[in-house]
């Protein structure tokens, strides 16, 4: 079975600073990896995904993530934080075959300070 | 615009009462999902359906029921057997049930106990 660990339930950065949200996964087969963002009282919006191919994935709003198989990681980064980035971020993993389940991490709340 | 509509946005349940949460999508997606979100817990899968007239239990199906009579609709009933129903409920859909397909989310229904 697959699992996801997001390191840090709360990350605080200054506006203009680097954003780094950590995600490690566990899977016995090659995973598909996703990052979602959730604003208060809203659903989740897909930021980016890794399925196959290039390991550095670019998403919306200037975010990107790199799949590192050797480290079983898929950390989310953004060079310069904006106030509008304040939200909760979820990493999720699924695997192929008959298991269609998307497993989510517990989320990281990003606070951006002026 | 295509998307997923969940209603109502807020719902209150009395003791011993069943309530039904609506989820409608006009994305022409085959697969639909219901998740429960509790603070600090991430998202947990309640039920999913990959095709009309077929659905499977997720990780926390006890106390919940679903139907999938139409492709665009996947209502969730929270029964009186669910002793702790207070949570944020999210409906999602994907093009197919394939693991590499991202899920698209509605804006959720917040259920509380009176």
C-alpha cells in the first residue's frame, strides 16, 4: 500500500522568500504524484502532477516539484512567495494497476508574512 | 464552465436523521469520489465509482451510502449509523478511474450536528 508523509504541518515564510513544502512517499511500484492547494472553505485545486517523463514538473502559480526516486520525495517549491499563496497544500500519491486509490498526506498550512 | 457542484454548502443534522449531500458534475467524467476531511487528517476516501451503477467502499465507508444512477450524479447519504458525522465533505471526479488521472474537486459541504 502507498503512503504519503508531509513534513511540517505548518510552514511560515516572508513575502518574497523561497517556499519549500516537503513530501515523501512510500510505494512498492512507480508512483504517480500530485500536489493540490486548498483555500479556506473551498475544494482542492490541482497544482501539478508527475506521471512519467521529466522529473521536474512545473505547475500553476509559479510552483514546481521534482520527483526524486532515490529519496522517495516530491517536494514543492516556489522561488518567491506571494501573499496569495497562503493556503493549505496536500501531496497525494497513487499507483497503477487495479489500485485506483489516491492517498493524501495530512497537509501543510502555508502562512505568508508581509 | 464545466465543473463539480456540491450542495448544500452547509448542512445540519439532527440525532437519528439521515441526510443526503448532492454532487453533480458536467465534465463528462466516468469516475467520481467522496472524501471526508477533518482538521489535521488530510482527506479520507469514503466511496468511489468508476462507472454508472457500480461503486466501491473506500477506507471509511461505515455509516455512509451512495448511489450512481447517472453519470453526472453521485449523492452521498450520511446515515444515523455514522456517530461522528461532523466534517467537511468533498466530492471529486476524474476522466477515468486510472491512477494517473488527476481528480477535480467541488467546493465541499460542511456538515454539523444540531
